[in-house]
């Protein structure tokens, strides 16, 4: 992260991040080129080590990670992801230490994740973490001296599942460019979907969302796809929820029936293009209070439509009822191959993070895909604006002392002002029309509106400033509005 | 299984079973000769690797299974069995991945066992499974590409415990032939007992059941022992439940005080023969709704009777109160040696299933001891007769799409008609006197009674037929009785 | 233990303890010289294997424990201790088998710890156990054929944590002699504290207790420190609980404002000496019925006092609120280093117990520091005096048949009579003034008061005697007082 925000870390972190330590928290922590590197290594493992009987399965393994230890910290139920990571580590010749039950861990004694990570990073060489809180993996990465891999954090992201998904698509379609992918089910709660759509967008895919009612993509994910990743999305026409024929490629503004004006894309072609894959997700019942909901079921009848004639059927598994078991023998079903690829893909990622390949590496690079674009605003603990996502790790009482509120400051395309994006869960806070963010000066007990200009201010000045959501919150925190003339001068 | 029933698998299984993949679900999946092979390999490990201080304990180990992975999938509490398997795998030089808590696994998300197995078989080279449902291990074997070992499924079987028991008896008694074994306690709920008595019967033992009241051997186990394994059993005279002196060797018909007429056996001798071992089991409280029950306790007083003077005292452990701790120093107590043998015996089984021995192997052979005798009837999902055992995996809602009802069709010795034996839990359904099984033809919407002849019909014909428990159930499913003359012609 | 008490073991133990098998249940099982041996080996590992980037962290490892297995039996929540042991075993080249959830183990079926240990000691080469009952690790050691390490038993002891603590102090202070250590928080419930203060006392430290109200050191720990270890403790003057200035070095009798009269110690110097370390512990809420209590918090303000200017801040972790996160960057904070040292220190202990070092070893020696001083009185099961600590493993119904009441018989310094110290949890029973222990003779149905003389009686005589807490209890057990003249003659 930018040097001038280093102070934000020094207040809560014991050690400086190691320059060679890469963390994979979001799929956007890897560039497209790095993703391709992971896939080349994974394909190499498959070529050299695959089981002669089952072509996409790793048999036995190598010894390149001999004496290395993977720590699996799973604060949420999992079989597949954990066993797949542990199998990958063993196939590399390494070993595992595992904490798989939250009720049986130090967390039961009230320990913070930050402390657990600081301690565990002395016991292992790489950590994989699964956690019910959005953004937990980012917090873990902040406090870890060894690479942290996100094995799923709340509804936020699940980047290694996406690597398996992309690797499966790549081996099926001989590439990843310009695909058309339908995504079905709980698009709101599924972290798998969120990592997946970012990656699809970055590889130029057109996305066709088929959400269960009320389970659309979260607003901030949708906006990022459109505004930052310039993603082509096929949306239903408003008020025609029942019709699946009225499809439009949408522009920046959701629910607006216009098309992008980029010259190189033939939108008629995009619309007529057949679906390359249908990605099905289960109802994430652990993230909803309701037990049941109307939910789309993908079966032979659904796939009978012409545009699905060559569509691969994908599912991150486990499935419940949303994907008919009768499809298991359909030639389009590739979900068990997706699961099988978990081992070579995770072997590749782990071995690259441990620097075990002479000719391939993940570049020295902290922050990933989105890194260079947005400065970070870090806030003193206990003051100012906080992440509006109640499930964000920064709102966990146990982490209060360790997870200072930090935000990417993102300029708005059209309007003045900016968006604050939580560094942990990546939820956006948008300044409301009637009440812009305001910057408060704790030393002088005053505040001034207008964060837009302040993000370019020198670091020394920022140390004294705290951003509030609006003037009312700044006044509630005991600050008085600054004189207008003074404020004009500060700009 | 017979070729003509292959279609039954193609409807639910993604891949064909690998011909070299053996599964050990029942002790009857191993021939007597194969059991002897397992014991020779186990004895070899003991000879080469035993700890110098404690003669029946493996010290350190070999590296023959280096780079192989055992997946332990335990859906029920266990320390001993799981740790013993994992120790065996480590002593072979292999590694383990473990899912030991049902509440922390994908099962908590509602995933079917069939899916879990299909995925896990990409992560490991051999699977051991423990599950609360009878027949779960057979279902797992159907969906696995790698060998599945049953580590205990409901009240059904626990074959590796039986291998340890037999190995202990064999090393104590210099052989397994013609022993006389008393079995005490919960003979109904104890899967250990079920595997054990099948094996004893096959090695010619006489069995003396000492059940807790109401915990007799299940009817189908008892019948198999008598009718299929021609087992000599010592039974109490009816109406003399309190007397332990009135003992009889029973014939085919239970509760009938006659003797076998086989010429080579001197039944007086059998009755006078001393007991070689008393096998004690705990009250399987997790399989009963009552918390307490009158239960036999084996202690020094019980063993004072003359016929027990040389009886080894065995117990699969854990014990609660049914076996007095004061016996621990009795020279007849061999239960801790039984537990110790868990490691070499399981090492032998795993290494044989992985084909790691040059001169020893388990033959290429699917279906085990009972294989050649009975054809299989496999039924379309959602139609026809189903297993009457409510704890059978085929009655688990989560497996409904994966566990098609399948039955061994077993002719009756004396009467016309047949028995249907569930392929999973091996519970029998007997045609009732007044209402025989009937075969329904879904295409023609008719049914015809008399399954006996149909089991010899060609496979093409069977594809259209569904067996119902009786005429009433066929009619309830919307079928009409076929014309009598036509029916006669079909036979 | 003394030969004449061997019979006590033969009644409950199947095998004799292996002479080369050492168990580390209490820190007092190691002599000071042996502790130094552990530290030399640990320092060697750190020198040879430490990660180049982080000096107190082990990177990768050796292969000296190749093919050895550590069994982790954790009956209580833990991440840190278990993962640290397992990491240590892996860094040595060994492997692990783990049972980490009491609800998922054989204990859920009602198995005794004694049985679990006898079985598990066939599966591994060394055991680490954590258990909620005081004294459980000692019981485990009695029944194990392989070394048992106490990973924390109830409120009793946690010796390997103490080894890490001492190793941290030693590397910080270039030695362990004559330190002055403040201990803060739950001194009653914290097993870590109990092991730590014994070790401190043995290395000549002065201890400054800062208990939370009502959480003072247990009486028997306090007495042992003063009477057996001749520990210098700084105590608050009575009735001045609020003042932290009124400090005194106390003598044998607690709450008495006198000083030791040992000539070689300058008590003024002791009192003026600055604190070398503040050892902070969390509220052990799992050992108290109350959820909250007034509790001291160590923060920058507390440490501002002059005597703490060079005090290292230590914590066994996990912490909750008793240690301010703002201290993490304070140069005096060494708690994360303490945690990091868990790996090399445990590597040293495990490898020494497995005899893997050619030039270093733990002497052949059972019973540790306190061994030679006190004879053991072992009692027939179901009779006589029992441990007054209801959380002692000897009072666990599941262990009743396996944990015979056994006591160290400890003479009193000043008065006639003696103390009985439970062999498991080390809680003391003191004869009350008005009712001395009495020795009952089951054969003759009589009892005689006066245990003091009996402890020197020959073993044959002791076999017939049972000690009762007082005459009333002996009479309640059906014994009659012996004739006074006879009694005089017996002495």
C-alpha cells in the first residue's frame, strides 16, 4: 500500500509485512498474468502426477514442499475445501496442522483472530483460513508473517474456488477469453460467485445473472463489475421478471435499458451468443435468517433451451436440491471435475506462495489487481466512520482493538465526492446526496466537509483528520463546524 | 455383480467401478483365504516392526505407502478406530486427511454422502468411513473411485474390528477352526458382533449367544447364520430364559429343539466343549431410545464356571460397566491386545488394498464371500418396494437421489417365493404368506404376482419391471392386475 | 516410587512402568539440571533451524523423529498448545494423530481415561494430553506405556507452558537466577501460574502476587512455595488490600508480617529490586461459575510505575481484555515471542523423551523434583479417605475403578501428624486439630489413630491398613476403636 499510509499499520501491527510474503485474500490480489502462471503450474502437476486411471486426479505426489507446514484454520463448516487444501499440501510432500472446529479452539476462550494469526504464523509456513465474517482473511493477512490464503470469508470472497472454476473452464474451452456465463441462485450470499464474477469480468466475459428472487448480486459488487471492470452484463428488463426472453446488455446504470457504446463490441452478437457455462450455487442458508425461499432448480428441462445446448454445468458443491442429480451423467456436467481440480490448482498456489518453483513465481507485489488505483484512508480506533456491513470483521467486538477502520478512497466518475470502500469486506459507503463525508480534526475539535480534496493531502496532515459519514455524526462526536473561509483556505 | 444388472448402476453412477478397486464393507467381502492373506501380512509387520519392549505393538514403521493418502470420514464419535487407522497409515509411511466431526463437515450444509465420496475420492487413495446409517459404507463404495473400508456403519457391520478379533484369536489359539465362542450383551445393536459372528460361522465355530434381554441377534443375521452359513449355535430352551444350563444346539428353524443331522459332528462333544472365548460388548446406547436396560456384567464370578476356565475374555472396547476392571490383570483378559493388534491388521488391509505387496494380493473380485450366489434386483428411484429398515442409508432423505433401492434376490429353501435382501443394510424382506411380491410393468400399467420366476428373466425384460411388496401396494401405485392367462404365458 | 508401595500399582495397572519411559506431568518432574538440558537442546534447534527472517521462529525442520508418532488427546478447547505441539513434532520429522473434540471421542461413549490411554499408547510413541480434571495427566501417565506430556490438566499444572516461559526469560535475561516476578490475575484457576511459580521458586525468584480479588494462589500451592520451596514472596499487608505500597516479604506463616531470618538474603534489597517481569493471566472463566468478576488490567498506565520500567510483559495467551492491545508495540512486550518459543522448546522436550539425542538425555528418573522426599500411601478402591478436590480425576465416576486414592504422606514441620497430598491433583488434606487421621485394619475391623508412625511401617503391614480422615469416618465405615494398650504397642 502507498507509503504515506504506513503509519496506519504501525499503530496496530507488531511487525512490518515481509516483502516476499504474498497473501491471496481476493481473486483481485492476483493479476491475470499471475492467474495464468498458477494454471501453468497446475497443468504441469496434472501432466506429471495424474492418476493413470482418472485423468484429472492427482495420484501420489512430489516432495518439493517437504518439511513445510500448512495451517488450516477453519472457523466454519467445511469438508471439501479443507481436505482439498490438505491433500494438495500432502501431494506436494508437505504436512498439515489443523484447527477445524471453532468451538474447540482458542476462539472459544474469546481470543481475537489477530492474536491467533500472530501465534499460528510461528507454527506453520502458510495459512489457509475460513471464517464466517466478511473480510476476516484480510485481517489475518495484516497480522501474519507467512502467506495467508482465503478459504472463504463470510459472503465476501472464495478466490481459490474461483481458480478451480477458471481452470476447469480453461481446460474445457481452451482459453478464458470472451465467454458468456450464466450464474444462478444465491448471488448475494455466495462468496464463490463474488470472486468468480470479478475474474470473469477481467477475462472479458459476458455475465448473465439468474438470481433467486431477492438474492441479486450485492450493490457494491454490481457497481464494481460495471464501473471498474467495465463488465458486460445481461440483465432482465425491469418489470418483466417472469420473462426470460427480454434480455439486455446493460450500461453503467443498472435497470437502464441502454447499451455500452464501446465500438469494438457487437452487442447483437453478444446477445445471440450461446451460453458457455451455467454456474449453479446453493442457497447459503447459514447467511440468511429464513430457512426456505423460492429457489431456481437447474435440471434437464431447464437445459433443454437452445442457448444451453453446449453450456457446461458448474457447481462449487456442496449442492442440496438446486442441481438435479439426474444431470450427473449429462455430458455437460463438469462439477465433479471442478472439485477434482481443487488439488492440482491448490498445489500450484501453495507451491508458488512458498517460492518452490525456479522459473515461475508470483511477482513481488502487495495488494493485487486493484492495488495501484486507490489510496487508503486509515482511521484511529474508536473514532469516525465505520463499515456499514454488520458482518464485517471490523465490526466484530473481539477484533475491535486490532481491526482499525480502513477504507479505499475511490473517486466517483460523474459526481464530485467519493466512495469509501472497506479494506476488509469491500463494502462501499457512498456519501449521501444531502450529507457529504466530512473530515474532522480531533486536535482542533473542528470538522470540514469535503473529503475529495483531502485524499491528496500529505500524510502528516491526515494523521490529525478523521472522516465522518456526515456533519451530524461529526457534531455528535463533539466537533464544531469550521469557519467557511478557513475551510476554503484548507482546500 | 452380474452383468445383466449393470444398467442399474449406469442410472446413478458417473463412472464404472475400477476393476482393481476392492472395497471392504462387510467381512463377507473377503474370502477365508483373503482373510488369511491379511493375517500373514499383519504377522509379517509384527515380526519386522514390533516394539522390542511390548511384543504386540508396532514401533516406528516402514515407508511402503509413502505419498499415499488415507481419508478418514467419521460421521460418528470414535477415537480408537480412527486413531488406529491413522496410526496404521503413518506406520506404513503414508499420510492422513481427516473429517471427524459431522457438525463441522459439508454434511452440515445438507450434502449427500454420495457427493462427498465422489469429491473425496479425488483427494485421497483410500477411504475409511464411519456412519450412523446402516449400509452407508456400501453406498460410499458404489460412488468411490478408490477403495472404501467400512469403519462401522450403524448397526450393520464393522469388519476391520472383526479382523482384529480373529487375528487375536488366531495368535492365541494357533488357528481359527472349530472354536466355541460365547457372545454377550447387545447382540442386536452391536455391528461388531454382526461381522464377528459371520466370520466365526465361516471358520466353523459354535456360537453361544448370551444376549441382554431384548437384545438378541437381529432376525436376518440369525437366519443367515443358520441357513446360509450352516452355523452351529447353542440356544437357550424356550421358556427357560432364566436357566443357563438348558442349552441346545439348534437346527435351521430357530426355537426348535432339534439337532443338525450332519454326520461328522458329535453334538454331545460340541455341547461339552469348553468355551474358547467370551466376547463382551457394551450397551450401544446411541442406537436405543432407552438410557438404561438390564445388562449382563462379565466379572470374576461369572468366569468362575468351569467351562470358562480357559476362555479368553474379549471386548472391542470402549467398555463402560459390562466388563469388570478387576479382570484387567486376569490371565484370560486379552482385550488390550485386541486393541493393539488394530495397527498391524489395519496396516495389512490398507497396504493390500493399495497393491503394495509384490507376492500377496486380494484377488480381483467384487462382492466378496456371498457374491456368486444371488442376483441383484435394482429398482428405478421412487418406485416399488423399499428397505423396511428405517435407519438404512437408502431411507435417508439426503441420499434419495443416489441410493436406488437394490436387493439381492434370495430363493427360499423350502417354500416357493424368495427373500429380498437390501444391498446396503442387508435387512431381509420376506414375502408374507398371504401377499407375495408382485412385479409391475410401468409401461403397460399392469402387475403380475410371482417374483420367483422373474429373477431368471433376461435383463431387457427386467428394465420394465418394478417389484412391489404385495398386490395392494402395486394397486396403490396405479397398476392393474394382469389377465391370468397372459400371466401364465409370461412365466 | 518407593519399592514397598509397588503393590499399590499391581492392583490397578496391567503392566509395570517402563524404566526408560519418562512422563512430564508437573514441572517438578524435571530437575533444574534437566530443565537446563531441555533449554540447551531448544537453543540448538533455534540456532540451526531458525527462520532467517524471524529470529525466534523455527523454519522447516529436521528428520530426527522420522516415523515417530505423537498422539494429541485434547479433552478441552485449545488451538495454541495443540498446534504448537503438532508443529514441533512435524519440525522434528515426526507425524501426529489427533483427538481434539471430547464430544467426538470415545469419551462420549463413557470410556474411562485409563482405558483410552492404554489403547492409545499402542498407536503412538508419545502422548500429549489436555483434560479438564485436575490430575488427569498423572492418571494417564500411570496407565501409559509411552511418555505422557501434560498439556494442561484442570487448574493443576501446565508444565510445557512454563518451559516456554522460562526459556523466554532465560534468553531475555541471560539466566534464570534471582529474578523478581509479578504475577497478575486469576492465580487460583490458572494452571500456567501454578507450574510457573514452582519453577520460579526453584530458581530462587522472588514472587510478587497481584491476584484479582478472591483469586489468590490456592492454599496448597502457597504452602508448598513457602514450606517446601522456601520461596520469597512479596505479600500485601493484611487489611491494606487497597494499598500497593505496603509490601512485605513473608515468612512461613501467611498473613504474618515477619521476615525470613536467613542470613544471606538482604530483604531490603529484595524489596527495592525492580520487577524483572509481569506475568499476566486471563480470567479462567471455564473454571468459575460467575461470568464476570473485577479483574486487573495491565496497560501502559500500570507499567508507568518506576519498578516496572524494565519489566518484561508476559502472557501465556490467549488474552481477552486483561492485557491492553496497545502494549503490543511496547518494547517490554514479549508475549508473542513466548508463543513462538513453543515450537523449539516442545521439539526439545519431545526429542529428549524419545531418546533422540546422543549426548543429551533426561536421566532415568521417575517422579521428578519432589520424588525422594515423601512416601506414598495407596488405598484400596472404595475405602478410606478421598481427595477433597471435587474436580480431581480421582473423583471422576468414570475413573473410579482405575484411579485408586493415593497420597504422598508429608510430615508437618512443627506439629505432630502429617499432611496427605493427593498423588493426582496435589491438593493437601490436613489432619484437623481435634481429629487426627486414623488407620483402620479391615481384617480385624478395628482402627487406631496416628498415621505418623505408620508411614514407617513395613509394606506387609500397610496392606491391611486403610487411613480415614478421622475417628468418626472410621466408625462410620464399621470399624471399632482398638484397645489403648494394644495401640500403644503397635506404635
